[in-house]
């Protein structure tokens, strides 16, 4: 697969093993903000996670449609201070693709209040309410889309993958920014993209140019006596 793009992604390293020039991925990232008309209609259920739990300032639930499959994820911003390469304070963002992964991250990097809110059940009027962890589990278990629908929409848009979060859609997103390497390694990602583009989407192979029988015959070195016996 040949990639034409103005940015790098983590699976680009596989280009060093060789490319198929007939399979072309024109990787232009296009972002549709939540206040714009979206290229595809994606709606999650009404279960909402309070923003304060994840410090994101928006609904932390997101999905990635990648080569016909759906991968739900949760954005979580750590409450623990970290320092970047310029020695500036930052709060790392984790992209978790399973409840187990999110449980571990919050247990290690969440504040005491976050851990209590996330795992503890609340009781009111003699009823136990679901914890945020229960809502997370529901999100991962029930966020599914029909595979044919995903493939049809991706082919209609002419892209092998997209990201949706908070009502905003990104076509050809930077997968490394969502830490998608947790789900698929570089080689598998590159291979899946190549197979989807060349197979399902039909690739970008140059069109066949029709030629006449006369030209085809001369191209193969035949003449009018190739399959005839000459008369003596």
C-alpha cells in the first residue's frame, strides 16, 4: 500500500518492507465539528458520564470505525501531574478500549475522590444506584454497529476509518493520537488497511485501457500466419 499524506502515523514504519503501487491510501484528515452537519449519522444511547469524572469538558465516550469494525473507547485525563519534554506540567490523557483498562488507569492515577465516585455505589430512597463503573461496562458491551452498515458508510465516504466523539466526526484520524496501537500493532493495522482499501473499497488501481485485437496481436508477436499453414 502506498500512502499519500501530510502527517505520519504509527503504522507508517511498515512502508519500509515494500509497497503495492496499485493500492493507494490518500490519507487526508477531515474534521467535522459538532455544530456542523456530520457526514455520517452516529448516535449513542442516552447514558451519560459526568464530565467531572474525566476532566475532558465533553462527553468522554468515543468510537472508531476501522476497516468494518467498531472500537468504542473512553477518554480519561489523569489527575496526576506529569512533565513533558519541555519540563512543562501536563495531565496525560489515556484512551481506554475496555473497562478493565479504564479500571486499572483510574486505580493508579485517579484521585481518592475519583476512585470513590467511580467504584462506590450510592444508596438513596432504599435503592442502590449503579456506579460509574457499571455505566462504563454497559457502554463497552452495548456499543455495537452492524458490520455491513459500517462498511457501506466507509465506502460511501471513501475512507477506511473514522473517529466520532462528542458529536464530532473525523475522517482518516491520526490513530496514534488515540493510542490505537493498544488495539492493533503497526503491522496488523497496515495490513488491515491495505486489504480493506484494495479489496472492499476496490483500491486505487489505474483503470484498464481497452486495446484493439490488432494491437494485442502485434504486442504478443503474432502475425497473419501465426496460426495458419502457408500455402506452397
